[in-house]
């Protein structure tokens, strides 16, 4: 057994048989992948990594597995899945996952080949762990996958606590251990005892408040869109060859490739990111200000580029000087976890009226962004109003 000091959970105990997993290149690479992508440009302390988060998720996964009293074999696989669930992330975490999905049809959870690859397959075999079971736990198809991939999963518990700690934003407070102690297994389902409702509500509130303050902060979004554009320009000549290699790089390796790219536009964008010379907001509005907001959303980088090019043409500027950012609409929180009182089981939505309020809040937090270099925001703003069917700006919105 090895003890690792963690600033969020205290000491994390790692079983000796898991130590070879920690030392694999796939896991050690996570030391060099920032957990929050470009949020460090907003919150200077946000330099924590996917490695730390993976250790914390492993710790909580083990605690919940023990609480649920699942078999020893399942407990070990759940713990390993907590450690390995993020090894498929590319540089700056989610920053270029959209490109991966669009060009390669691959999400960061599609890691079966990685689990069966060099070093990691050997370490899993030595620990008597099955890569297929771990993959099922991570992609949500295992009977115990709700621990890693569910409504009240340990992944969310750790990243909310950890992100709040390193950003200094006070909204991520979650009583993870109270929540874990209130969970139990019934007919292969995780249910929540009535004593855990407030802890569950605190997690949902934290998720909702952290979205605009951290996860969708406009500076982070602008930097991420600039980075995505740079990577796209870098790989577009041969995406099926160049993109996989880029995804396997870490933050520093990826940035060095962009900084030294032959394409001057790619190198210039990377330099601007490095120096924090960012595009500015030309448009930044909620869905009520867009006449056909649902028509615009497609979660496609190429769709956003098509719209950006139309805006640029209308504005009379170069296409590369316009970035369009249309996030997916937040899905409603719909908890499959049921609450156990003395005699019956009830959906959390029936027990907690907060769920409906939080869903309305999440919808109100959505923002469409159009970004351009400083000095071009006014002309790009006017063009975007026409191309994207944006309603006339109010006085308050003109002050943003």
C-alpha cells in the first residue's frame, strides 16, 4: 500500500498491485494535461492536471464501491476504472475533442485499444484486471458503471471539489463522503437514502454555478476556440494522419508543434495564445436573443466555421478573423437515482423541488459567442446580427 498526499482528499491509499498502472506512460502523460484546459488564463491557480483528478476519482470510486458492498473483483475493476477513465483525453482536455469526434468518430472514452496497448495491457494483466470490464465501466455499459458514469458519479464529485479548490471559486462545495455514505445498492441500482438528499442537491447546485463561472467562462471559450482553429489549420491537409498524433500529445508538446508550424497563421494564433493576446467578444448573447437558436446548434466545428465565414464575408474581413462559438444547449438534469424513504422509492425530482429551478437556470446560462480581434468587433457584431438572425441588442447588452 502506498500513500499519496492530495490537497483535496488528504491521503489517498493506492493498493500495491495498482502501482504499475500509475507508472504506465498512458497514466503519467496525464501529469501534463491541464484539467481545465485554458481556464488558467482566467484563474492563475488552475494548473491542476488530469493525473491529480484521476487519483481523486480512483479514491472516491474505491470508497463508493466499498460502501455498496459489491464483489471484491468488481471493486478492483471500479477502482482501476476511476484511475484510467481520462487516459483518452487530448491536449488541454476537451479542447479538440470536437475535432476528434468530427474527423475520427472518436470520443475521449473510446479507449479500448489504449487499454489493450503496450505497457497498460501488461500492467492490467499483472494486476489480474480485465480491460474489457474496465472499458465497459467507463463507457457506461457495465452493471456498476453508475459509480464512474452516472447521475451522482465520483468523477463529478472529484472534479467539482478539485476545480473549486484550484480556481478559488467557492461554488464547487460538495460533501462527497456524506453523499457516498448515503448511497446503497438495490436490485443492481444505486439508490440514495433520504439523509443524502441535501448532499445530492449541493452537487447539482455546484454543477450549475460552476458552469458560467469556470467551465463556460468567456475567456476560456475564446482561448479554446483559437486553439481549436489553430489545430484545425494544422491538421486539415491530412486529418486522419495528423489528428491522432496531435491527440496523443500533451499540452506542451502540442503547443510546441503549433508554435513552430510552417503555416504562419497557425504559428501566429499559437503565439497569441501563449502571450494571452486573445480575440474579443463581438457577440455574446443568450438564446432568447437569437431568433432560431436551435437551428444554429449542431455541435460541429465545420458548421461553426461555415457560419464564421458567412459572417466574415458580410463584415468584409478575412475568414480567420471570425470565430463562432455555439455550445450545445445544456441538457436538463434528469436524475435516474431514486430516493429511499421509510417505505417507498421516489425520483429525486419529486423529493427535491430544486431540480426544476436548476434546469431553468442552466438554460438561461447558455451563450452564443462570436469573437474577433480587437478593433474588428463592431463590424463583426453588425454582420453577425444579420447572418445569425440576432435580435436588436438592448442597452445592457451593448455595454458588455
